[in-house]
C-alpha cells in the first residue's frame, strides 16, 4: 500500500499539495512514484511562470514511462526544487519530502475540489 499523508490535498492524477501560509508545495504522490518506477528526469516550469489548475506544468520521466504533471491548483511558481535536477531519484526515496514546485496560490477555494487523505486512499484502492 502506498503511503498517504494526512493534511495534504490530492488530485486524481496523483499530485499532492501541501499548503503553508498561502503557498502550495506540489509533488507527485507515493502511489505515483511507485507506479512510475525509477525516476530519471523531472521537467519543471520556470520561477514566475503562472500555472492553472488541471493543466500540465511539467513531466516526470522514469525508466519505463513519462508522465505529465497536472497542477491541482492555480498560482505563480515562486520556487522549483533544484535538488531534483541532479537527483531526480529523490522522488522515489520520499515523494512527500521532495516536492517539485512551490506556488503562490491564486485561489485557495480550488483546494475544495481535491481529495483528503482518506478519499485519496479509497481512490487508489480502486485503481
């Protein structure tokens, strides 16, 4: 069973958002990194890029597949996780500790469209 953390918001495309002080840390879930296998590359947007909920903002490539990253929320990218450029495998080691981008949220009500930990666990069990 994939690890699911309480207090985060989850999307059906297996991204999570950790919210702190109006900012969202977005990454892929443990379920997603498990399904992808060994992550070899992460394509990230640039700082100051605007991203929209339900739209692609990058991609994660593994030895067996490439998967688009779909943003669970809208906002402006304020930071990218530079560590992933040289060590994308950090996502496999701990998907939740190794977020991909940090955004300034433009509409926190979008979080209401996402799943909590319990709902996401149930969703994964049906996959």
